[in-house]
């Protein structure tokens, strides 16, 4: 369970560090372009998907079932992020 929490917290921490790159447009042309509504969330989804792939293909063992639990948690987090973006399309 401890490994599961570490993996999920690490993935989420990586996601939370992404918004700095999207903080402000670089010039006026960027402002004119249609902005994506949630670039940070999309980047988090990409990072979570990469973390899941790494767990599935690179992790040495199943860590007594904790790897499977971590992958399920990542899937759930991705689902919630996508549902949140879909709910904000109104």
C-alpha cells in the first residue's frame, strides 16, 4: 500500500509542476490563437499514461499486488480528469 501511495503521489506531483510552463502566453500572437481550455490537465493525463506504461512494462515485479493497485488508481485518476474536462465544456 505504501508503494501505491508513493507512485500515485509522485505522478500527481509531476502533474502539478506542469502549470508553470503554461503560466502566461509568450506574445500577442499566442493570445490571438484559440487557447485550449485545460492544457495542464491534458499534460497531467499524458504523464499519468506514461507512468502507467512504465509500471506495466518496466517495473521489476508486482510489488505484492501494489503495482496492480497503483495502475488501477492511475486509471481512476485519468477517468476523473477526463470527466472533469467534459463537465467544463458547457
